[in-house]
C-alpha cells in the first residue's frame, strides 16, 4: 500500500501466475453462482412467511431494526472485510496472530456499538414502543461483524465455500425456519427473534472453518499499540465500506421519513429480492484482494487491469441475467409474498438495474482501496451525496404529483440507480488512469442476450392471470436459460469459460 498514492504506470510484463489467478477467480465465481441459487431457494420462503403471516407493518418494523443493527456491524468490522487481505499479504508475522488481532479489534468495536444501541434502543425502533428483549437485539452486532471478518480470513485461503455455507445455506434457512416457528409464539417479535437465531448460527458456521484454516494463535498476546495501528490503517477502507453499504440502505432510511411502515415493508421485500444478485459481487472481494495485492507487490499492473475487467464482466453478465429473470415477471415475484406487495414492482425493477450498473464500481474499488484509497473514499462520499439529493428531489416531486405511496417508493430506487451509474463511470476511469491500462467490463453481446431474454419473458408475462404459476415456475428459468445461451455462444471467450471449467488454482 502507498499512502502517498504515487502515479503508476503499467508494465507489459505478464507473469506465469496470471492464468492461475484467473483460475482462482473462476473457482470463486463458480462457488458464488451456486451460492446464489441456494440463497434464492432459502430467501423466498422467508419473504413468503414474513409477508403472508406477519404482514407489511411487522415486516417494516423488523426491516428498520435490521437496517440499524447491520449498519453498526458494518462500522464495527473497521474495513477488515477487505483490509485483512492486505494485512496478511504484507506481514511476516504468523497469519493466525494477524487474524487474532483482527477478530479482537472487531469484537471491541462491536461491543461498543452494541452498548450504544442498548442504551438508545429508539435508534432501532423509532416508530414503535420498546418491549421485552428488544434492547438485546443490539448484541447481534457482535455476531454479524465477527462472522464477516472470519469469512474474509477464510477467503484469503481461497475458501469461498465457507461464505456460501454460512451466508447462503445456514443463515437464510435458519431465518426462514425461525420465522415459521416463532410465528406461533409472537407475530410482533417473531421476525426479530428469527434474525437473531440466524446470525448466531452464521457466526458459528464462520468460526469453524476459521479454526480449521488458522488454528489457535499460540504465543499470541494482545498489544494495544498494534491493535490501534491495525484499526487506524483501515479507517479509510472502513469509511469506504460504510459508504458502499450505506448507499444500499440510504434509500430505505430516507423513504421512512415520508411513508408508512407498511410501504417500508413492501420496499424491504423488493430490496431483499434485488440484493440476492448483490452477493455475487460482494463475495468476490475477498478473492480479488489477495490476487490484487500480490500483483501490486510485483508491479504487474496490466494483470490487475485484466483481472478487474474479467471479473467485472462475469459479475455484470450474471447479474444482468438474474435481474431480467426476476424483473420481467416482477409482479408475479412480488405477488408471491402477498397481493399487496405487487405495488413494489417498480421499485424492484430499479433496484435490480442498480445492482447491474454498480458492478463496475465494485470491482474497480477492489483495486482502488489499495492504490488510491483516499480518492476512492472521496468519490464514494460524492456518490452517496448525489444519491441523497436525488432521493429527496424525486420523492418530493412524486408527492407533489400526488402519486400513491407505492409509486413514491420507486423514487429512491431510481436515485440509487443513477448515483451508482455515476460512481461506476468515475471509479473505472480513475483506475484505468492509475494502472495505465483500460478497464472495460462491458461487451456488446450483453445487449443481444438481454433482448432475447425480454422476448422470451414477454411471452410468459402475456399469459392469463390464472397461469401466474407458470410464469414463476417455468418463465424465470426460461428467461435465464435464453440469456445464458446467447452469452455463452457469443459473449464468452476462453478465459470466461474458465468460470465453468475445473482448473488448478495457484
């Protein structure tokens, strides 16, 4: 890392490790796609149970509480979800000692955050009374933050499977089963209790592979100065992570100032459906980190540009296909949760589009956090400022036009989409200039594949209402299949097909 951010120039040197890096990234990509399918299968039952049994009001209360808890947990990781890879790559200390430092720093920050929420529970439940064990929901911050850092340490050893098991199997199935079971206890608190259970289960599933990879840190002793240096070194990255995370939640926070909890509940469902493909790109961060830091150490800047472009295309291709498969039959997808959730289809469409346009920014940021962290942070702050301004402007415009509440809900989703597109363009151009090599994740076959998918989807959407089940059971997969066929035939090159081919990782 270079705090002074000196100008960089690309080299023409291509190291023999380049193909090994592509193979490692491809292996992570295969696992991510599998994890997405598992998460989709588990998340939809939860949304169905929450929408049909608990209702939009209870879902809105739950959504806001989780928003606050996960924000504090994001801050408590102190940027170590991505910064841990750099700390491990640039040290001669035993790696399990570095991981122990990271886990202890995270625990201390999480305890502080939890204590603040316990003292001021109104931050989690601003529009409802505090009952029973509501305050103790704040303790979930420890589980969320600890699990994130533990999984980042596993990913440094190229173990993406640990993330898939914790985040795509155990966590979503635990919350779905918990929501079903706790519904018989309390429809007011059942969702919050099921969330706490799922986070505890995910933490346990994260610590087990962490111990397998690193073992006990024998001979390790905590050192206040060393812990402070680790935290301080990652503060710019922590701020960037907070901005990135906040950009995905600011829309709901702003919307909550203008609409009822029921509308928040509808928007939350759209957000949860749209966030499913988001896991594809966020889980690439721990894999990209070690690859980028090693190539930076070897000054192999051209390889970094190639890898960022490669992964960017993979993410855009996957997310565009998923967005089309879930967005074209959007009314049927939202109606699955409950008839009154269909009005959130417009918000769902914009949120799915936002995930596609954000892909370039995310992969560019994976390199910028190591070579231009301060400029990256400034761009992120400007982007979230634009998002906030656009959100207020569009919501006020919609209210002035006296549009229904669910139409107003689409306004912050559109603002998010526009702000992320601006951030993606600026970050890609900055990284390209620093590396001296082009960053381009876009390919024209994406447009052709999207057109074919739209034609196939239009046929299913035109079916009579009584065949809505066909739209969901067959149409979603037909859209995805048509899109994938065109991308595979005309969009994928040899390196792209490595995503589906077993190779030895370096």
